[in-house]
C-alpha cells in the first residue's frame, strides 16, 4: 500500500469516527484496519457499508 492510500484511509477513519486525535495505520487486512492512536493504544476498526466500526461494536 502506498503512502497516499494509507493517508486516505486514516483521514476517512478520522472523519467517519469524528476522532479528535491522530492515528497511525499499522495493518490492513481486507476491511479490518489496525491503528495506533497518539496515546499508544491499538484499536481495530472494521469497514462495513462505508462506515468504520470498532471491532467490539460488531461482536
């Protein structure tokens, strides 16, 4: 994945989830995105129907 695609994904998650802090994309597995926020926490988002959900929200 190139840097532009990675940036687009990060911006899409930030906008969709209304996140007020920065995140770094760590891993992409189809529609599963693992990110780290600026507090050091790792979070997994799942893209479903053009929206991003926390992995726990879909369990």
